[in-house]
């Protein structure tokens, strides 16, 4: 065997991006603005001020192409960034494919995923604005733990409303949050009016991301020292994640290669956007690259949802966002990729899909885990169940290349590791993992409850 099996494209600290890339600067048309559910008018900065600091509100609506990353944020990034890009030679060999497979690995952050890229930035801007305390929601706990770490760096308090089903079944990320100093309560909780509505009917209510968002927003809006922080979907969150794709572009230069196709998993869309938006920029300038979002068949907001204005949460407290949605009352099946169980998709990602700049596919979880185990046995890294969606899609593509002889370069967004998801792997290995049909009827019902707005 001649070629080295371990091929890794490592950037130095000097190569760490100094700016985030804002795709809005290069889009021929912008996504429709968020609108106020009461007035039907676009929301202005003043509407968002009770929950977000002004600096993040300005980023939300910015059309500047490059936004400087503040020094203290860069300083935290340097703990684990730049992250490595690997060539998956061993996986290529196992698949007998002529394709060149690469993966950009975000699991090297202390929280084990891409989420700290925005958590650190958000904690920083809130701290700068004099905010003492943040609130947020979390599903399986990836976001809550990332924000807990970020708040620890900047000396801020954090209260996390964690979906009760996960709180009970997945204690380890809760312990991470507590270790980093955050308070974590199961949602629905008795602590907010939106939580009590459900809690008083059923103290064992399993909760949902939508309910937890309502609780966190209500808490922040009702206290002067507190603001709210969201881990995906919004423009400023996607912006902060672009360090991933900017680094990947430079790493492909080092490799003397360029991806023909990129696969990223999508929940709310942030890791996908972070990896792919710098490549979307190239595509807008004529580069030939396919960009594919991979979602779970049990929560297929892009491939089966409708593109319309909807609430971000169950209690209808957020502005209306134009997005691909399964309806804000839709509660997806309890698949193991907890981070992909959101009813809506980021407006920017939805907009790209609507304009044919990206593609989307949906995969059932047994196929996803089959791909994840194959990947783990070849490359060592155990992918997060979310990331495994991108892994499986890439494996399928590489197998097609093996049939046709095409020598494509394939890039996988490996958004995190699966060390806190071993129960899911155990279920898969024991043959106990179920697939869920696309819930046609449940979605039809949820769509009937969409808010009525024109546009
Ligand atoms: C949260 C999470 C996701 C899904 O969120 P996006 O905003 O769509 O990126 C994907 N992968 C991992 C590892 C996550 O923790």
C-alpha cells in the first residue's frame, strides 16, 4: 500500500477566519422578512429588542458581506479551531469507490458539535450589551450544553428549558450543562405561563421543542436582565457558523481539490448553512457544485413541508418566519437524531431550496445508523446521529460512483460526535431501531393550524 491512509488538511491558527461570511450580500433576491403576527407588518429592530441584543439584531438584517469576528470570540474559537478536514481513504477503500470522500469535523469542540461556534458569539454580544442572564431551550441537550459552556467563558447565568422526555432519558448532556454552571429544568415547567398550560394538565407531559422555546422566550421577555438565545434557524446563527465553510474552502485549496457534491444534515439548518454558504457563493459565481441537505424521513420539513409563514414555537409567541414547515403544532416521532426534530427550516435555507440552489433528500433512521456504523468502523469517529444523515447520503453517492466509475469529490459535514448518543447505537446494534413513516395525517392536521397571512 503506497498512499498514506490518514490524510488530514490542517490549518494553523493564522488561518483562522477573521470574518464571518454573510450570504445575504450575494443573493440576487432576499428571503421575505419575518412578520409580526399581530400587525401583519415586517418586524423591526424594536420588536426584537426585548429578547435579543442590538448587535445580533443588526446581524440578523445585515447585507454586509464580511462581518468581523470580535477578538474575545476568536480567542475562544482558538481552543479547537480551525477544525480538521479529513480525506476518508479507509471509507473509500471499504466502498471500493473511485470517489474522493472528505469530511469536515466539528466534533472537536469541547461540547462535541458545531453549536459552540454561535453559542460563544451570542454569549459575547449579550455580555457586551450588559445582559446578565440568558435563557434557551434544548432538545437532546447539544444546544443547551454549548451555550452553558459559552456562558461559563463570559461569566453569565443561563437557564435551559429542556424537553422533558430528553431530560429524563438523556441525563448526560444535562450534567454537562450543570458542570458548566447552567440551571436546567424539564419543560413544560411550572415556571412560566406557557409551561403551566401543559404542566398543570399533565406534570409528566413529554414536552416539545416548540413548548420549550415558548418558555424560554417568555422568561427572557419578562425580565430586564435576561435575553434569549436560539441555537439555529435565524440569520445571525447561520452567519456565525460560516467559519466552518470558510475553513473548508482553504483546506480544499491545500488539497488541490474542490467538492463536486456536499452533504450536510439539516435540523434548523445551521451546520448545513455554515458549511455550505461559502460554497453557495462560488455557485452563484458560476462554480459547478451540488449542495444537498439531508433530513430525517420522520421530520421532512424541506422535502414534504410547505413554504409559508409559520410560528417558530408552539405557543405562537415568535414572529412569523417564511420557511418550509410541517406546522408549529407538529410533534415529530421520537427518532434518535434529536437535533433534527424541528418543525421548520431556516428562512435562508428554505429560500435557497425554493430557488433551486440546493437540493434535499430524506432518509429513515435505520439506513442512517447503518451508514454511521460503517463510517465508524472505517474512520474511527462515531458520528452524531444527526451528522450520520449526511454520512449515509455520501456513502450512497460514493456507491453510485463505484457503479459508474465517476471520480467525484464528495464533502460531508460531520457536525458532531455521537458519544452521548450511544443508547441509540445500542438500539441499532440490537436490531431495535424502528423507522417511522412520513406522518401524512399528523402533518395534514398541523398544516390546517397554520397562521393565515398573505405573502
Ligand atoms: C443540533 C445539531 C444538528 C442540527 O442543527 P442544525 O441547526 O440543523 O445544524 C446537527 N448536528 C449536530 C451534531 C447537532 O448537535
